[in-house]
């Protein structure tokens, strides 16, 4: 099928031919008219028109030449620089988030990954991740590529317990290859699931993925391969252990793989290898005429794989590396943001827990009901300020009082204070403290409402000071729906009992 640039160039050439024909006829007619009055003027006109025509023809030829070039080459020449710059910007954003992470171990881990991304940008390295089931021969493949034993190569699933890296230089390729062996897919048990998750994470970060098989695809192999391919991950499917197959079986499996992966992996990227061929029995005749059998070790057959890796790196290496730098920077930025968000959520929860107890104590000790709400409001303003601080949001005291006052008014307007109080009183009556004083009911009620409003403000600051659809009222209603009064009362009672036990445990024996 002819490409769009070719058809456009053909149309332009046809238009240029028709225009040139019309122009020549027009110039001849103009020359004849001028020659009737002055021959030198006619000659000058022809020279001037010829120069204009030559310049126009050169410009048109240059345009056609540019249109005729492969757009992929132009994209490869320009895209990596643009993508790498985008990766640098993303890395700078990630660094800004990492500096805010409080957990020292997490911050160190994220900083190390950021340093690796920046180092890979400066160095000519290419990350190749070997991926597949535990028995497909991933480690044997790396052994064969590197030319030495770098890991265990048993048949048992799960031999590779964690990622291992090896450096390799491929003939004819400038880049240094970093080969990463991964834990296998489809391992059984909690440990196997964790190692499979690690393998998938490493595969997603690879510049190039070698997906190793020893047979036709099964579901546990197809699904991760398809998911990575749809994400744009460049993959080469390696059919290993072909030395154990007959020629007919090998070709049948390769044809089946190319058919099943038709829309995911190009046929040229499905290659057969024999990473660790089985020894061949050879009969040797002794000088005395007797004979014996020896097992002759066969050399690995990786020629097609090496050729394909070299071809991919030559044609797409810069683009793949640039795209993967951007992907890794994006994943790092998201991981740092998730870590920071989790830390902020924990801080906000601790703040809410502290202020709900402070609210309960304040209301319980205040005998004048009219002052309960005022005291609770003052506590709530401070809670709002501290939650904002946990999320790194600058908040003025006036702003805290404004949104805190709006929350109190909304609770009164919706009748939630009365509703919560009556329900909690009913729950108290059905419990072993059924005849507790009214102050206890009021204290627990306001603690519950402080808990709900605190969660509402947490959502508000987490979303960048945005209440979402429906405003503050809808956000408050969502928290009431998510956190039942009964569950809160049970947890509140459990914490109260633990605090009492802790208090008495700290007292000297003679004081008890």
C-alpha cells in the first residue's frame, strides 16, 4: 500500500507539471508582446523569469525530498531529545516530592532510584529484562548470552528468588546491555506472588523485554505479555529449548505464536534459541576396535536472538531508551507521591484521633451545654490548621475559622448533632454502661462528629482544597455514609478501655 506522503508528493508533482506548462505558454506569449516594442526588454524579461523559475523549482524539489523521507526517521531524530527533556522535568518533579518524604528508608530508596535514572541518562546503557515462567530457562539464557554461569539453572520453578543483573556488550552495538534476570511467573504461595509482582515491576521498567517461553503460550504467560505490549513495552519473544523439539514441532509452535501474537508482537520479534542444549550421545571408536559412548556438550544457539537485539537497538535504541527514561521517571514520581500521601494520611489520622479525645474530654467536663458547641468549635479550628499542615497546605487562622464555622453550621443545619446524640445515647443504654451520665453521651457524640468532620477536611486538603461535586455538604454526607456510628462507638470504647488499663499500669503498686 502506498504511503500518504507518496500520494501527496505525486499530487504535487502533477500540479507542478500543469502549472509549469501554463507558465511556459504564458511566458512565450508575454515575450512575443514585449519583443514588438523592445528586443532587450524581452530578453531581460526571459532572464528574470528563468531565475524565478529556477529558484521555485529548487524550493519545490526540497519540499518533495522532505516529504519523501521516512517520517519515522525524522521522529527518531527529534523525539528522543524531546522525550528525554520531558523525563528530566518529571525527574525534577519527583525530586521535589522525595524531599518531602519523612520516612528515611523510603526517602533513601526513592533517591537511589532517582540517581539511577539520571545516571542512565548520561551513560550509554540499555536495560534488558528477561521475563517468563520459572522453568522457561531465563537464567540459562543469560548464562549463554554473557558466556558464563551467573545463576542457578535448576528445573524447579522459583529457582531465581530475586532480581540479578549482569553487564554485557553485544558485537556491533555501542550500548552496554544490563541484563536483569527476574523471579518467575506462576509461582505458588505468598512468597511466589511477591516475587511475581517484583518481576512484573522490573518488566515494566525495561528498555527491552525478553519474554522467554519453552512451549506455546499459556494463559498465565499470555496475560502479562499482552498487558505489557499494550502499554507499549518493546518485547522480543524467545522460544527456548528448541533443541528438544523436532523441526516440524518447532515450526508449528513458532507459527502458532506468531498467529496468537499477531496484533501484539511483530513476527520478526519471535525467535527460537537453544540456551542450554542437552548433551548429545556420540559413539567413539577406540584404537583397539572397541567403542564407547560419550556425552558431547553442545554450544548454545543464540545467533537469531543476538541479530534481533542488535537490529532493534540500531533502529530504535534511542527512542526506546528515551521513552523508558520518561516512564521510569513517571513511575518514580507516582511512587514518591504515593509514599508522601500515605505519610500525610497517617499524620492526619493521628491528629483526628487526638482531637476527638480532646473534644470528648472538653465536652464531658463542661456542665453548661450551651458552651459545648463553642468549645468544640475552638478545638476544631486548631484541628483544621494541623490537618492542613500535615498536607503541606498553608492556612491562615481566619480561613480555618471560616471553614470550621461553616462545618459547625452545616452540622446544626442538618440536625446531625441531635441525631448522633440520640443514637449514641441508645447505644449506651444497651451496653454495660447503660446508665452513664449525660455528659458522657454528649462527649462521645461530639467526639464522633469531630472524627467525621476531621475525615471530611482530610479529603478536602488531600484533593487540593477541593470539596468535589456537591460541596462541603456532599463531602460530609460521604463520610457519614462510610463511617457508621456503631463502629465508631465500639472502637472508641476499645481505645478508652486500653487507655484506662495503660493508666493503671503506670501507677505505683502502693497507689493502686
